[in-house]
């Protein structure tokens, strides 16, 4: 799923492209996908990838000019012990703030 913002007028300045051309991050994601700029640090990304089923982190699929976004992801691996991941929680907050901070 390649993100297209030409028809919607979306601003991609808060998003960074992630290279997945060898499918080492996520086998079911396209060769290139987008995440928030702040989340592109490799340590954070690796923790989030490990916490999400099959490495399917929330990735941008659609962005409109008003700031509305559509993401794709898999559920977190919380398990019966209700584990959590601080980086994943922060990541979801970043995405939510990117959507809410648009006018």
C-alpha cells in the first residue's frame, strides 16, 4: 500500500519513509512505508516491531489535507500477562497527536 497524498493534499512533513525493500522489518508490508518522524530511531522501531504481531507496526496508509489519517497494523502482543511496551504506547500517542494537531 503506497501512500498517495496528491489527491488529498496531505502534508507528509511529519512522516518519514521506512525502507523495507528486503522485507526484513515486516514481510507483509510494502517495500516502503511511513511512520512518524519521531519514531524512526532504530531502537524504538525494533522494540515496537517486536511487540506487534508479525512486526506489523502502525504504518500510514492514507493522509488527507485536514490531518485525518488511516493506519494499518496488527494487534499488540500483550498475552495473558497483559504485557505492555512503553515505546509502542508512545508511538501510538505520537500518531494520535499528529492527527489531532492539524487544523
